[in-house]
C-alpha cells in the first residue's frame, strides 16, 4: 500500500501564501505522477495541479500564475506553493499519487482557509 501524509495547511489572509507538502511512503514503485486536488464546500473534488516524475506540470486555470507545484523524486515528495491566495481557494486539499498500472492513491487531506 501507499501512504501519503500532507502538511502545511492553515488559515491565511487573502493575498497571503501557504506551502503544502506531501510525503509518500510504502509501495512507492513505478510512480508516474503526483499532484494536488481540492474539494471546496458543496463541490466535487477538482484538480489543482499535477506533475509527472519527469517534471511536466499541469495546472487548473483558476490557479495558473499563483500556484507552483514541484516534485522531489529522490524523496518522493510533492509540494504546492500557493501565492496570492483568494477566499475561493478555501478547501480541503488532497495529495494524490499515480502508480503504474494506473492506480490512484490519496492522502487524508489538509484544510486551507483564506479569510480576513
């Protein structure tokens, strides 16, 4: 099995920054990508950003230019730097790992709240 442990969530004022981190452990072989998804109140889980082990990143339009995803394949970690946060970024953020042959794994989630 795969364990994903997230950290870095919290409360921040609009315009502020937070950095989320996720560490993977367990049966972490044949990883193809890691990423972050979020679930806002009353909404379905949605993609925020993903990155392949080769470093190719993909972002939701709503976070482009504000969020940056990075991966450390040696440490099996993925980080999400979130700048210029908005109240609509308030959500539970989930770490995701994709392993061949197409298995998805999820962290327990970390709350991000953006409010003045």
